[in-house]
């Protein structure tokens, strides 16, 4: 499909008002998206586990208006929020050619997260996907009845224009984004992973250790830009393709040891790219490294299949198979919470994607 396939050509312009509500989860990348071209096109393919508990719930109330400017208010956890407006304004500008009704209505956007706001967890994936899904439901309210497949594709397409990783949150449990030779996918939207998935990866656990809840010094958007002219960019993008091909086979065979190698290498490579950018920067904290070392010791001593991944921050995602849940949680509580800010961590696991909330 191309951009053209996502343009809404005609709609019922007599609808005065309505409201829609969606809940959409966060996701954690196994192969990392880091580097993008214009229009949110990724430089390399990525694949992620969709999560279950870390979600954004967004309700949009729309009311017909007379003028042709964008008009919206944002409420975050019940309070009017001005800080989110510029990002949503940019999002509307990027998607308006696909949704010509955006200037016809005033939108009241009410949003909240199931995870604490100041947890250092990026809410852009769940937030932008929840908003994109709400806008798709409005499109349906305006008289268009979409097949699920098209609905999900366009929701993911729009979410990508809000934040790249958000396009991987619409469905679950594994979603690929970015053209590649090994799996069915697209640069324009995320696609549910079509390969075989061994039962070892069912209900995979992700415990997020909140090492640093503060604002990041360098945003992902700035980090992505630093991949332009990066000395290792070409090799990194090629590596993501070959890691995805390997991971596809690993997901089918259930080889947990091989899974660990790819996933941890991807996490460290992501941070290596940051450390070798110009300007260079470090998002890991000393407690991030303490956790990694403790986790490696635990794995060696217990012949465990626990591993870690990182997103663009200091928090550590501890990934492990469902049958190790009790043992790993005990280990986390006993040995790792001391490295977490205020001892905080969040228990999550793989999920099936976003849900519409009817009320
Ligand atoms: C490190 O999706 O937050 O989490 O497209 O600029 O909004 P923008 O960036 P974003 O980048 C996420 C990068 C990552 C890796 C990943 O999720 O694949």
C-alpha cells in the first residue's frame, strides 16, 4: 500500500458531534528503531513485544465548528494540559491530508496512563496510538465502515506519523515495522508478525525497573537525527536487518539462549550509537549497569533465561519466560529494587494490542 491508499476521499459532513474511546498499550522493541528519514520513515526494520499493563486511555469528544483552524483541548489525568498541545498540533498537521475532517470539529482530548506519569516510561507509543485509534473511530462515525485489516493499518499509519514506535502498539503480540526481506512488513505501518512463535515466547514477562524517572536529557527525536552522518550508521542499519532475520528463526524454534544474545546486543548497540554520535550522550545511569551485571550473575548461577533490554533511557526492561516468573520476581525484589528510584518497578507481559472502550 502507498500513502495514497490512506486518504479519506469522502465522508458524511452532517454529523454534528460524538465521542469515542480507546485504550492502547506501550511496546518494547527487541530489534530497535533508531534513525529515520523524512515523514517518519525508519532507516531500519524493528520488531517489538506489545505490552498489556502499560496503557494510555484516551477519549475524544468532537463537536462541529464553523471556522477552519485546528481546534482542540487536551486534558491529562483530569487537568487541562498545555504541554502536550504542540506535539498534537504537529501530529494534526502531519495527518490532515489523510483526514480532511480534522478542521471541521473541535476535539476535546482526555487522556490518562495506567503507569505513573513521572516513571520515565515513554508514553508516546501508547499515547499516539490511542489518539490515532480514536481518530479512526471518528472516521467510521462519519459513515465509513472499514474492514478490521484496513482500520488497523490506517491507525498504525497515523500513529507512526505521531511517533514512530507508536505504529507497533495497535496489535500484538509481536509487531514488525519497516521494509525488510525476512518478514512481511512496511515502512508506512506496523504489521503483526506473521512467522511461527514458539510457546516459550507466549505470555513473555517484562518487568520494568524504574532507575530514573526524570526527564531524559536527549529526546528520541534528537537521537534519531544524530544517526544522519553517524560513522556507524550503515553497518547498524544492515545489522538490524540481519538480526531480524535471525530473530524470526529464533521465535519459531524457541531457542531462548539465542534470543538473549540478539536482544541484549540490540539494547547495547542502541546505546553504543548514542555514545558514538556527535554530539555524544549517555542515557544509562550507574544503576542501569549495576542491574545488568547482577542480572548476568543471576543468569549464570541459576541457568536462567532472564535477559534485559533498554529503550532510550536509563530504565531496564527485564524480559523472561512465563515459567520463570516466580523465581525472577523474587530475585528482582531481593536484589534489584535497591537500584530503582524509590524501589519502584512495573510488572508487565506481552499483550494483544489496543481495545475500543464502549460506554
Ligand atoms: C529507542 O518512537 O520515541 O524506543 O519517532 O521520534 O517519536 P519518534 O521516536 P520514538 O523512538 C523510539 C526509539 C526506541 C526504540 C524502539 O522503540 O524501537
